[in-house]
C-alpha cells in the first residue's frame, strides 16, 4: 500500500504528505506482524561491499517456546 510517514519524510527533508510504499505481513498470532517500508533515494546511494545489502534499519523479534522444536539449522550459536 502507499501511505504518508511524516517522521521519515521530515528526516529526509521531504513534505510531510510525501507518499511511501509500505506493507505488512500478518503472522499466525493476532496482533503479530512484520512491517516493511520502501524508502526513496533522497539521500543518494549508500555504500556497501559487493554481495552485501546496503546499510539500513531492520529489526525483527520472534518469541517461541523452544527453539529445538523448530528443527532449524542455525548459522551460529552463542
């Protein structure tokens, strides 16, 4: 969907009514979702290493009862 995000527009020195692409992915539990926003290139290209994503903000958290029940292969363990 397309919507105004005034706080981001202000940070990018754009009009408060600037329109951004935005989406939501609902998860199985009520009230749980992932939000993703599409920002423009008003700050220019962000430098990054070959094969890596450009820098940006990303945050997501999930709660599960027991990770062992998910049968996942983890990249690393602490």
